[in-house]
């Protein structure tokens, strides 16, 4: 009888330990495998277990992809501004060089 109780206690403890993984799988979370890895590898630290549990409860709303797209958009905007600035300066420099060559040609004649 004691062996049955010990076995039940081990199964209950293992189930309790893997609750974040079970919840992530039940919710069809996109990162269920990663949550399971965090749970198994870091769950013993308590902080890792709560992190896995919070991650399992989070909605996969794409916060990271939205942030990446925002950063990409900002980088693209900065790059386009830099290109426009370069083209403007290059045009002004070309005009200045042509004016200088035109003025030098008039002085030689």
C-alpha cells in the first residue's frame, strides 16, 4: 500500500512540476516546445517555473514580430532619409563644381 501512495505522490509531483508545459500544449501555444524546455531545464529554480507558467498563459499576439517590424521600419526610414540627404548634398556639390569650372573657363578666355 505504501508503494502505491509513493507512486501516486511521484506522479502528482511530476504533474504539478509540468503544469506550464501541459497548459501550453492544451492551449496549442505556438511556443509549446520552448515552454516545455524552459519548464524542464529551469523549472526547478521556481523562477523558471513561474516564467514558464506566465509564458504558457500569455497570448501569442506577436509582440516580438511587431517590435521587429517597427525597428525595421525605423531603420528603413533612417536609411531613406540618409539617401535623400546624400543625394541633396551630392547635387549641391556637383552644382558648385560646375559653377567653379564655368568661372575658371571664363577667366581663361
